[in-house]
């Protein structure tokens, strides 16, 4: 039975895809933050007017203490949100903020529901409708503002609407009965809004990720392209600047294949494309997950060794040479190609992306001239290996 219920829940509320979950959490939290600030402020000013009509026959807990708690929670919520900068929110803070909303929104709604229901049982029949409207309008406004947080919105809607709707349905008054059906319809549509908005946000982010992937990926090899490589290098600059450690070095290596053009001329471009794909797979396999391999275009590749990579960055040229040493089996043809490599290390060989590429390009140019794999140092000394 439990398994069936779990399956039904997953079908109704599928999990957010892992590849977009971080972006989804940030998007939902920013929307929640932007909308809830003004909701708290509006409820803070509106609640005293509603409390003013509270029946004095009720005990002090309902007439005074409970409203004070509710009003204080609205003010605290507003001030807390104002202290958080929406555009500077970290993922950790965003997730904690969302969890707090899932907990506190239903609790506040429960307190307001208790206050309204307590008044409902003691006031005259002609004035009951006011408490129903206070509860329903406040709940619908709150659910609209937190609708991006699915669980919190569903709990808030259920706690705020269902008890009051149930009371009106069975009060014996035809006007209350008619109003309760309107509340049921509003509740159903809000459930649909929550469900559809969640799915739309997921679809939006999945589409956005696909577009970004296409913009940052080489279509032939599946490697990062030059644009994505530039972004990764800029990220390394920022990370390295934050850490400020002596051994906080990252490395850029540029590769130009030797003997690739004859492959295209002899075997055709289809075989040449397959060769590039095999080279990309071999490089990524030998370098591992912590090293970034990119294709810059044509027969040119690039390697970015981040500061945290465990691979020996000073032997990157030898590693590339090892990867290219064995022949490639393309359509039962054993094809060999070589490569020239120019290597530059940050911060020794360049303080910014432009100077780093210039150093690596110079090393690559000298290596091509000598048909060797080389490393250019700031002293213009060339270390060659083949």
C-alpha cells in the first residue's frame, strides 16, 4: 500500500531533474523572497483591523495573545526578508530560506485559522461571513505569493481553506453552503496553479539548460567550446583570487594536431570527424573528470587543469603525447596523428586570460615549428619532448 501511494505521489509530483535542481531552488527562492516581503507588510497592517472586530466574549488568548503573535510574526517576517539581498543570495541561504517558508507559512496560517474559527462559533450568524472572507482571502493571497514552493503552498492552502469550507458547508445556512462551493472551486484552481507553475518552472529551466548546453558545447565531440572554456578560465581566476595560496595554480594547454589534414584528404571528412571524436574521448579518459577538455575548432583542442586537479600539471604535454601515441581504429583503418602542445601556468605565465593564451600560443607556435611538444617558460626557454 505504501509503495502504491509513493508511486502515485511521484506521478503527481515528479522530482526536479538533478541537473537543474540548483537553478530551480534559486529561482523559486527569489520569487518567494520578492513576493512575500510585500505580503507580510500588507498582512501586518490589515490584521489589526480584523482583530478590532473580534468578539470580546472570547478569552484573552483569542482576543489578545493570538493576534499579537500573528502580527509580530508578520513584522518579523517582513524585517527578516528585508535583510536578505535577493540578488546576492547563496544557494545554501536560498535552501534554508525555502525550508523556513515550508515550516512557518503553514504554522502562521494555522494560527489565523484558529482565530477565525474561534470567532466563527460565537458570533451571530449574520457576521460569520466576515471571518470566512478574512480567512479565505488571506489564504489565497499567501498561497499565490508562495506558490513557487510547492509543499509550503499546498500545506498553507489546505490549512487555510479546508476547515472553514467544511464549517460553512455544514452550518445549515444556504448562503454559507453556496459560499462553501465557491471556496471549493477557488481551492481546486489554486491547487492547479501550484501544480502547473511548478511544472512550468521545471520546463523553463530544462529548456534554458538545453540552450546553454548547445551554446557551450562542440556539436561534433560533445566537448566544451571556446566560449565555455573562456568562462571556465574566468571562474578559475575568481577562485584563485579568493584562496590566495602559493600553490594555487591552474594550467592552460593548447593542442594542435599534426598530420590531421592528410587524413581528411585521404579518407574523407567523415573519417576525419570520427578521428576527432575518438581523440576527444581518449583525452577525456586519460585526463579524468577533474580536468576540462575543450575543442576550439578544426583540429585544435585545449586543456584546462584547475588548481584542485590531482594530475601532474607539469607533465601535461607528456600525457597528451601518450594519449596520441597509439593509433586510432576508424572504420578498420589504423590512423596515426601527432600533436603539438603549448602550456602556460597561472600566475607565472599570465595574469589574465589574454596573456595566458598568448603564452600558450607562443609555446604552441614554437612547438609546431620544431614539430615537437614544448613548454614555453617566461624566460623564453623551450622544453621539448617528443
